[in-house]
C-alpha cells in the first residue's frame, strides 16, 4: 500500500511557522493584512472564502472580505483593486474565482500589483517563475503547496519523470515551471493529448488537476510512483472525491495524497504563508 501524503498534518506545521512569523512581525509593529474580494453568491466560493478568513484570524493575519454584487461592473471592480493597491496597510489582494461573465478575469489578474498578488497570477510574477528568477515573487498557491509536500516527503525531483494532467493557469502551467526549475523532466498532458495514459504510466511523479472525478485509475499509474491528486469533486452521494480513483491507485502508488486531506489544506496554508512573505518582502 502507498504511503499517505498527509496534507492536513503538513499544513499544521506550515501554519505554526506562519503564526510564529506573524508574531515576530507584530513585535516590530508590522501587521500582515489580506484582502479577499468576493463577487456574487457562488456557494463554493463563499465556503472557500470563509475558510480562508477563519484560518487567517487563527494565525493572527488581518483578513477582510469585500463582497460585491453579481452585476458589478468591471470598472467598479478594477477601481476597488486600485484602492487596495495604493493602501500601504494591505499586503495581499486576491479576487475569488469564478467571476461573472461581464468581468474579464485576465484584466483583473493584471490589475493587482505584482507585490500584492498573493495568488501569484499576475503576468509579471508568472514571468519571474518561468524565467527561474532568483528574486522574491509569489507563486500560485496550489503548485507551491505541492512542492512543499514533495520536499517534506523527500520525493527526489532532479531527473524524475514528472507528468501533469491538466494545463490550467492555476495549477498545470505553474506546476510545470516549478518542477522544471527543480530539474525534473516535465510533460503536460491534457484533453487533446493522444494516448494520455501512455504518459501517465511512465511518470515517476504524477500530478492530476482536471476536475474529472476518477479520471486516473490504478492501471494508469507506474508502480511506486508519487501521485498528487488536486481534484475536488462531489460524487452522487455528495462526498468529496478526487481526480484519481484512490481505491485502485493506492495499491500501485508509492506515495499518494488523499481527497480530502491532501492538497486542499496545503493550498490554504500556502496562501497564508505567502501573505506573510509578501509582508516581509515589502518591508
């Protein structure tokens, strides 16, 4: 049976370090502050934002949620972002996805100052990532959290054959850059890839982020591989399940993340960690 990568336990360790860093900053009169902008009434988004708010408070980070109506104009949203960009008390700004149709998500991403871009989505920060810059810059939180998990579980990346299933700007693309920067040999497969599972069966490290429940079965995994499941889906009974069929994958994999309790807690822990990092970098 595979070794379980316990994201929940690892997140506790990261959160403890973040809380200590916040305490140290406060002794110097510095109070990390995170702004979350929530547009509309999407139920999943409301839950995510509530969880982020709760965690921030636990760690001593000032966190404010600004709620805007579903029909807010793009101009109004961009004006609000600009206000926070010029507010020296604010260290991190994020706009919760998904956004209503009238909002251009790319324009919103560009509008947040790179130095306050806690999600790491601004093109300037993405460029820093892809150029393997040695400067301080934020990185998309889920991939950054996954890198922390791989390090904690001593997964060797240099020379490893890493396959990422999914090419989103939030997970797949930044994940590929991080692994490439760590000297892994990286392949990204997606909905248009022919014989996708020929790639997954040769992966030493397999990261799956598609939003398709149980897309990857045990037979699609190389024996002994490290499997990271980013999926968060609901089955017919409303139970959370991943993009990997855990029951068939666990006997084959060497290490594997569960859903829930794997990548999810580490994403929020990394968001808080990065809020504090942005605060330190701006001092």
